[in-house]
C-alpha cells in the first residue's frame, strides 16, 4: 500500500519561474491497485510519479510504502523496491550493453554490486525463457547490443527489467506514447500480463482515454495539481470516454490532440 | 632494431596505460576528465620521491597508482557531491595537484640516476645489458596486467554498473544503484591508471618533472582515437589492445616527424592538438555519413 500525505511542491521558488505544482495532495493506493492516471499537459502527472520515485525532492509531505516511511530515501534507494518505466524508450535500458547484460543488471536490483561475474550461464537460460513469450525474437539476440533494438523492443525489455525483481510499486509514465499503435498495444498487453501475474500495485499515466478506461481497476484524473476524479470498480467500468471529456471541459483543462483522438 | 624504433615502442607501451585511463573516463563514463594532467605528474612525483627515500621501486609504483586513485576520487567527489561540472572539477583538481606535486617533490625536478628503478630491477632479473633494454618487457608486462585486470573488472557486477552508468545514468539509478558511487569509482580507476603510467614513464625518463603532465590528456586522446580506427564494434579486450597499438603508432608518428625535422620538438604539442582535433572531426563526419545519431 502506498500512502501519499500532504504533498507540496513548488519548482523554482522565489524566482519569476516559480511554479506551484502541488498544494497538499494526498492519495492512497491499495495493494494490488492498478491505477490509470489521466489529465491535461502540465497537470502534474509526471511530477507526481517523479516525486514518488524520488527524482525530485518535495517541499512538504510524507510517503509511506507498506507502512514504511520512504520520504527521506534517495531515488536509487527507492528504486530497490520500485519499477519505473519512462516515456522515452532510450532511458530504461543501456544501449552499450547486450540484452542479457541489461537484464542481469535488473536481476540484481536492491542488491550490492559485487566483484562477482556480472552474468552467469544459468541466467542466460533464464532470460531466454523470459523473452521467448514476447514473440519479438529477442531470445535469439541475447548477446546483441540493446542499441540495435527498436523503441518498442526496448520498451518491452524495460518493462521486463522493471518487474524482474518483483517491485512493491510499478510506475509507468506514458510508457507507450512513443510507440506506433500496434507496438503500443503489444507493450500494453505485456503490462497487463505482468501486473496481473505478480499482482503489482501500479500507477500508469496515459493520454489515451480508452486505454485508461480499459486498463486497471481504478482511474484518477488530475488537473492543475489536484485529483478531480477518482473512480474504481463498477463506477470505472460504467464510465465512458465522453464522460471523461465532459469532466475535462468543466475543469477548463486544455485538451491536446491525443486526447481528442482517444 | 634501431634505437629510435625501440624507444618509440617502449614509450608507446608505457604511455598506453595513460591512454587506457583516458578511455575509461572519456568513453566508458562519457566525461572529459582533466585531472589526468595532474595525476600523471602525481604518479611520477610520488614515485621519484619514494624511490629516492629508499622505497623499493615496485612499491613506489603501487603507491603512485594509489595516489592517482585518490586524486580521481577527489574529482569524483567535486563532481557528484558538490555538483561541479565535470570539466571544471577536473580543472580544479589539476590545478590543485600542481601544488601538491611540488610539495611531494620539494623541487621542480628529481633525477633518478643513482638509484634503483623498476627498470634496473627488471634488467637484473632478465640479465640485460642496459636499463633501457628492460623498457619493452616492462611495458608488455604492465600492459598485460592492466588489460587483464580491466577485462576481469568490467565483467563483474560492479563493472557492468559502471558501464551502464556512463551510458545512461537514468537506467542505473532506476535499477537501484547510486550513480555517484559509480562515477567516483570510474574517476578513481582512470586516474590510478594514469598515475601508474606517470610512474613508469618517469622511471624510463630517469627523472620526474613537475611539468611532465602538460598535454598528457591530448596524447592519451590521440592514442584512443588512433586505436579506435582498428576497434570498430569489437570486444572490450580488442578495444584495449587497439588503444595500446594506437599509443605505439602515435609514438612512431612523433619519432618520424621529429627525426625527419618535419615538426620541431617544440611544436610537438601543437602538432598533437591539431592531430586530435582533425581526428575527432573526421570521425564525426564519417559517423554522420553512416547515419549514426548524435548523442
Ligand atoms: N523540473 C521542472 N522544473 C520546473 N518546472 C517543472 C519541472 N517539471 C515540471 N514542471 C512544471 O510542473 C508542471 C507539471 O508538469 P508535469 O510534467 O508533471 O505535467 P504532466 O501532467 O506530466 O504533463 P504532460 O501530460 O505534458 O506530460 C508543469 O507546469 C511543468 O512546467
Ligand atoms: Mg508527463
């Protein structure tokens, strides 16, 4: 369970670029919740995820994960029990290392990096078995540099890496946005499969309203740093894209093209 | 073998360890680290001081590498903990090291004529006639040790993490490792190698001089760039061996242009700088032609 309590964040305080993003934001995710997050550009979705991941410090507030206060932990320390997939497929993997080497780094998440061999033969077999079901042919390319893969292949790999050691929390920031529709669907299907298999508590930002409605058990909408809609279960199943759009307009949120297409 | 040729090969081997150090920061960590200018001299200063004080040469060499690692750690801390841009952090260390080196040596130059060095030790061991004759065997031995160690190290969990960090620190942080720690380790390793090179070069030259590090980074870069011509998309061992080859080729070029009086010894640094600038420019041009992305 993740509890966000009284989060406040202002970027560049005291300058002309001052930007107040959150004023006392609170949110609780129950264990196993798969929450989709929607909202206009600049609503604060990525900032929220980054605060949880520890990319930026916040001004006030508290973060509890399964009862443990993680507010003071650094980003890399929190990463030991979180999975994080970025929008940019290049950010989640290392292009100079092979597919197997990338996986081996993820396999040791939360452990000290020692002077033992970076990858064992047994691991290679494990990775082959892990990659085969993706149907992308990556299991035959274990020793190839990740730099040679396409964006979609890299994103699928990043997702596997983020969940290789079961995370207590999975954070996905528009992780399908940079992919073509077909690849985006493959990555989204994989997301669903992994989240269901391991019962992962997940926050997924998306600009695709249909995906947001179809995916997960709970949906929240953000506008100007506030949560303006939080529905789950039946209410979420009943909701339609036009409901969401209506709510959007009520809040004068700026709609970008992607959403209109949603 | 003519003495010009053998001395170019010997110097190429001994300086190649500097080039490998430069490669670690410049290519693996993606950082241009100017500490090298100071840590190369530091290696020489510590070695000369220790040997004159009676420390066995082999220990003096190890001590030099250790001091280099320390200098690298300082740059790493300036960069990661004090958030000083890497280029500036290196300049600060380099500048500070100039004073440190003078302090260590107590004067601007320490000759090593009347004392045992690692070369004279090795000469005795191999029953050779002259100290200088031991330079090539010493170079081969040192290079083999360094390459062996690095190949082992960069195939460990920690080594993988350093490579990943240099390529993409988002990725390594997202996988639960402190990128600061990895960068500091990278700086330390690189400068340990560079100081080791300084230590060997000063024993080969027969003196340590407070000015000897000037231009070291450009010499190292020249070797790396020449070496990379041979090492396109090859394995790590091959890349390291190519850098050694690059370093030897660089020394042969230097010997050639000086002996044929194409370039005077005083203009050597300018010549090297132009060589490196052109080489980087050409590599960039050919990569653009090849359609490689800029990053
Ligand atoms: N590092 C930063 N420095 C200054 N301002 C920032 C920073 N990061 C975000 N902001 C500001 O905070 C606000 C929220 O940005 P955020 O990236 O969280 O929006 P978002 O909901 O993810 O939008 P999008 O849908 O476009 O990704 C924006 O006004 C943005 O300009
Ligand atoms: Mg965003």
